[in-house]
C-alpha cells in the first residue's frame, strides 16, 4: 500500500497533492489501531485516515460518519426480524 501511495504521489508531481491510506473502520473499536504490519510502515497521524476521519473526508462534511451510522441503524431496524431469522437457524 505504501508503495502504491508513493507511486501515485510521484505521478502527480504537484505540491498540492497529498496521499494517505483510508481505512473505513477501526477493527479495534475505540482503541488505537493495533495491527502491527501497517504500524511499521505508516505514520498514522499524517498518512492514515481511519474511521470517522475517513468518512468525514469522503462525505466532505464533519457529520458524515454520524449520519452514516444513523442510516445503518435505521436500515438495521427495518431488517431486524429477517436478521434474527438468519442468525437463529436451527
């Protein structure tokens, strides 16, 4: 991933270009990202957008992540019975 980002950065050759790795969610919950492999290659403060920061960037608005969670919650409630049927198979 780091190689791809640096290649894209080099191709753009502009001082306004920036590259980062976007991670849609943190599998470690509220704790700091802890997978050791990416931690060796990325400075998470300046090269990674994780979870809320990522979605707010994609949506170009600070509340995008919270809005997305609300949508997931509404849709989840709409499918609650179907989800329960799938999860409680005999």
